[in-house]
């Protein structure tokens, strides 16, 4: 690997071990065994490097989730598919706990830089559409709304998992809860 790749790899490790806010340029340079100036040369700034590392980590999680879901037996029955997919998604949190901690840490920043806000905005929009497709689509014109609900469920489940890894409801429990809520909406 060259310095650029070493820096990206080191930034990812620092994000996992220290988080976004506590990672310094010196931490990354030391972990990559390169000079501090290499960050500016290859990425322009520490923030740009950390954003690239975070983007790569999000993409990697998406790829890992896709592989995991591809290995999950999915029934053509939408109910069975719903429950199996949510069980697999919750299970995926354990494979990447630091990624979820970093995301919540970054999103909780009061003055989130525009670049980071854009990174998360774009990632969430893409995730919403991907979730709609994954769960079997949505009625015409409803994909943005349905995707937003899936995204809210995913984020909420991740938050529950971070606080208590045994706490998230199962796919069956989610289905029962959604049906219970829907039954009250006459």
C-alpha cells in the first residue's frame, strides 16, 4: 500500500478505536507510520481524511450486509421476508459496533460540518431506496415515505442495540408491533 491507502486504513482504525471527535491528525499519521504532512498532501485535511474513512466504512457495512442478506434464506412471502430481513439487519450490528457508535457520535455534533451533513444525507437517501428494494418495493409514489420508515426503524434498532445488545425486538416482534399500531389507526 502507498501512503494514501495507509492513511485511509489508519483513519478507519482510529475511528473504530477513538471515535471521530477524539481522533487527531497525529493519531492517524502515527498509526499509518507517515508524516503529518502526508495527510494534507493526500487528503487536504484531517476532516477530509476521516470523512473518506467514514464513507468507506459505510460502504463496507452496506456490502457486508448485502452479503449477509444474500446468505439469508428469503421466502417469497412478504411477512416472512420482513421478519427474516430485520433479524439479519439487527445481527449485522454486532459485526460493526464501532461504525454505529461513530455514526451516532458524528450525528450528535451540534455544529456538524456541511461535508459531513452531506455525507450522511446522501448515505441515508441511498439507504432508504435500498431498503425499499430489499423489502420488496413500495406502492407507486410511496418509496420515499416507506424508505424513511425503514430508515427510522433501522436507526432506532441500532440505537437500542448500542445501549443494550440484547434489547432490539426480533423481526417477529417488529411485525407484531407494527400490526398493533396499524390496528389503532382507524
